[in-house]
C-alpha cells in the first residue's frame, strides 16, 4: 500500500526548497542589476568630474603645471564680538595660523561657508617645495624598475662595474629590480617611478570665463586676507611627460601634513592635534580627489567580489598603507573562512541529521581542524604582512617615526646624539601606567558585576515560572549581546583619555597602548558570559539549569551576538552617517551666505565671486535652490563642494581603523574559541566579513571624509592579540569537549581531565609544528631586501667596487733562503 502522506511530505519539502532557490536566484539577479546601475552611475560621475576640471582655469594655472591642486582643508570658526574665546584661541587665531602656513612654503585659499559662520582654508604645496622637503627628510620613493635595470647594466665609470644580477634564480621568483625603494635624491630624479596624474585625461582645457573666489575678510581681526598667497608661476619641472608626476596623492598628503606639523626650520610648527583640542580649529582633514575616488569606486564598490580580489594596491594609493593593510588582512581572513565554513557547515548538517544533538563524536576532530586552521591563518598572514611591507616600502618605517607633537617632557642633552631632546621620566610613566591599569581593572570588575546581574535576572524569571526556560535563555542572550555593543564606545572614549595621560612618545606606541586597553576590556566584555555558560553553568544544575543542555544555550548566545553585531555595527557605520549627512545638508540649504551684488567701486574693495569648487546648486536642490536674490538685492551663493564635504562625518586615521580591527579580532575569537560549541559560527563570520568588506568600502568612499594617510609596517599589537586568542582557543575547545558537551559523559572526571590535558597538548604541538615548518619571513622577501640594500648602495650612493688587487698591494716580500747555523734572538 502506497504511503500517500509520506509522498506528499516529500513533494512539499521539494517544492519549498525549489521555491527558496527561486527566491535566492531572483535576489542575485536584482543585486547584479543594482551593481550594473551603480557602475554606470560612477562612470557618469567620473565623466562629470573630468568635464568640470576641463572647464576650470584655476589661479596661476597650478593644476595645468603640476597635475594636482588643493590637498588639505582647515576650517575656522567665525566669532562675533559677543563670543567668549580662550587665551589660546586668541593667540592661535586664524591670522597666526595662516602666517605659519605661509612660512612653510605652502599656498592657501580662503572662502566663507554658505551661512558665513565658518571660513574654509584649502592648502596645497608647489612641486618644487615638495621635492625639496622630500629630499630633506629622506622620504622613500619607489624606483622605476626598467630604468633601474638599465642603470645597473651600464654601471658607472671609475666607480662600479655593471651589476649582473640573475633575473631567474632558484631562491626567488621576484625580479631583482622591482619593489626597490630609496630615499629621494634630487640629483637622480629620473630613477624614480613616475605616476599618472589623476586628471591626465583632462590636460586639454576648454577656454572658459576665469572663475575666482569670494572675498575673505578675517572675522577675528577685521583685516582682509589675500585669497591666494604666493601663487606659483613655475613651469612643469617634472622633467617627464606632462601626464606623469613624481608624487602620488598620498605622498603629497603625507609631506604636506609633515610640513604643517613639523617644528624643524622651514616648516610650519603647528600642533594640529592641540589646536583641534583647544578649538582653535574646527576641523583638519584631507581633501578628496574626486576623479581618483570615482575610479576606485568603479573597481571596488562591487556587490560580488572575491575577498582575494580587492584592489588593495589602488586603495593604498588613495587612502594610504594603514587603510590598505586592514583590507589586506580582512580579505585574507575572509578567504580562509571559506574553508572553515564548508567544514563547519557539513558538521552542522551531520548534527542536524542526528536529531540536533550537539554532542557529536566528531567534535574532537573538528577541534583539531580549527587549531590547525587558526595557526595556518595567522602564519599565512604574518608571511603576507612581511611581503606586503617589502612591496610597499614600509620596512623600518616605524623605526623612522617622529615624536608625537603631543609628547611632553623635559629638555635634556641626548647621551646618544649630544643634541637637545625631550625626556620623560620612566618612573613617572610607570606610576601613570599603574593608575590607568587600575582604572581599567576596576571597570572590568564592573562589567563582570553587570553580567552577573543579568544571570541573576534570569534566575528570578525562571523561579517565577511565568515564562518557559527557553524564552528566558533567549532573553538573556539578547541582554548580553546588547551589553557588549553598548559598553564598547563609552569605554573606548575613556581609554583614549587614560592613554593621553600616559604621554607616549610616538604614534605607534600610543596606538599599541590604546589597543591593549581596548582589548583587555573587550575580552571580558565579549567572552565572560560565554565562559560562564560553557564552564560554570554545567556545574550549577540547581541554581541555573541548562534546559536542553548548556551547549544549546551557548549556541543560542553565540548566534544572538553574531546577528546583533552584524546589524548594529553596519547601522552605526552606514545608516547613522547617511542620516546625519542628509539633515546637515538640509540645514545648510536653509541658511546661505549673502553678499552685496553691487559692482561699484564704492561698495566693496574686492568683487565677491563664487569659489572655483562651486557646485551647481540647481542640480542638487532642484527648485529649492538657495542661489536667489533676496529683497535687499543680495545674492545667496549656495553650498560649495568643500562645504558639503566638510559636513560629512570624520573617519579618524587611527580610531576609525582601530574600531574596524577590533570588530574582526573579537569576531575571530568567537569563531575559533567556541567553534566546537557552534560549528556554524565560521559561516556566520564569513557572511559578516563579506558584508563588512562591502560596507567599509562604501563608507570610506561615499559617507566619510578622506582620512589622512599613515605609514604602517604591520598590524601592530593586533597580531599578538590574535596569537593569544588562537592559543586560548585550543584550551577552550578542549574544555568544551571534555567538560561541557555530553560526548564524554560516561567517563569519570579523572579521565575527562586527562583527555583535556592530552587534547590540549596535542593541539599545541600541531600549532607549534606549523610555526616551525614555515618561517615568519619568506626567503624571497629577505633576498629582495638584501638586493635593495646592494643596488641602492651602488646606483644612488655610488659605493665603489672593492678591487682585490688593491688589497694585496704591498703584501709581497721577497723570500730569504739563507739558513743560519743558530738562532741568537732572545725570547
């Protein structure tokens, strides 16, 4: 007899699966269509940006000569006579700051905001000054591989013979002339790589009416400033084709930022961090290059892009090495998650087939796999990091780091150099460090107390028997996830204040100390509840019962945390900035600047005109365009591109990246330390990371201001933190198998303890063997760095060849074959 009900159930399941597949295909098709529309929009934006640059003839033809223009934006507040200002604000007023900017050889341009409450100052640096400063600080640039090869094969007469370095070698697959960096030398400019100018396609300018800038009157002193001081009139001195330049955009930003902050002779000597802290400046940020950003958007803002196919080289050339290295790490980590996700998903399916029993006998094997996986991920990253540092010329960059402008100390004679330098007492630093660490530990105890209160609330709910145990478990998981998300930002702000008190000498030292504090607090905030569920709650069956087993509650809590972080972090990263940007742009629409439209000589000394970066407000606001005459005959000029950019939120060059790293590092802990409890965590981490890559790329290019580029050699303290998590995951997973799960429930506690010890030892041995077999630095990286040192010593420094014949000159003495009858020399 045929079982019709069984056949109907199978057919229903098949139809459900087919329906879900159809919905998934439709979603994919919709995403493909959106991706194509986005690309078309970016291409149109690129065309408009090129057209605008063609139609703008900037002051002094600066862009025509050098291929770039304004790079940095300073913003000043306009004060009225009734406003109270501090003594420092009065001393470091706009006139004082701009005088320092001019003393550094920089050019600036001033104009008002639409509501006359701010003054924007765009800053740039002529190419001759950039080259001179680049040479003085021994800034490293990439050498052109083709020209370098020709120079090495030619040699230099009377100095060194032609270099015959084999291009095919068993030790390395790298060409000997690639990734060679050297300090810039003015006498050999032809050796350095030339980069295409961002607007090389717009070299042919269309003749239009000359656009100028609006009048700028200093509201602080009522003295009029020049709109453009010292406009350059030099011709193109690159020495190469007009469509190439010696410096990338990130190089210019680094050099100009260094000129502004450095206190050496010929620089501006401005402590920008202190000026922002004292509200002498409203903002200080890098200006975007619309054409470069749009080109990068076309390559990067793709809905479908494999983690290993991110354009990190282009990201580096626009945002700098620090941002690019983060995406390099995120791409590598996400690529490895593909493997663990497949294994974890199959394990999860096998558990589902067994009736959703999380105590599967295959868990110990999965623990071995995850131990090997985490070790391979970190080893692969360490080798990739060393290779990337060599390819980007960042080796040794942290050793060359300058002292932070915020560093305080006593002036003393250096025992090494004999020069006056700042010295901070190690004893004072140690005392301050003990105080700050004490505050951090106190806050950790507070967090543990809050977590304990949450579990007490759960006990009270269970004791009341008003809801079932499953609901109380889910409610507890949601409260724990909310706690993790809520406490992160307030503690980070407090950690910054504590870190400021420790007075670190360099930015790297400052950032490493801040990362340590954030991780120490975040570790207890993120994992304490999970440790309680995994290792304490199973031994409290009366006080805190695990309905369905503690493994089930551990899985529910992990899933809740993953989903909560995915949604909340992306809302914080994108939705909130988009809302703020919308309302700020709407606010600027209602308040616009007005100036007299009279052109008579009696009305104004300088005819007010629109800034060169002015955007067509009619296209932005439609019929609500503020560019209209009011009843007094004055003209509202609307909002410039620079002002709209100013209202975008800041992506801090240190804190922004630190938050992104923290998110991935803590997620790494969830997916490795508790993998045996929740094998699906790797798949959830994969989905989270893929979304994170797309969201981070979008927010950097579309929602936030361009961060100031920073040099970085590695990911810093985050790597040893990842090592700690990886080692901890061995003991945590071993403990979950031995004590939390029911896999070994029939064994005595003594046997389970021995299984825990032996399994932990075996996993540690596997991990150590991976580190022993694979060295941290690849051999080809070592070889290329040695090649760089050798080639640079010859081509740039002209180190002469050692002639072996010179070494033996004067050594030979003619032999005396006479044999004496006795030896009369005394001993």
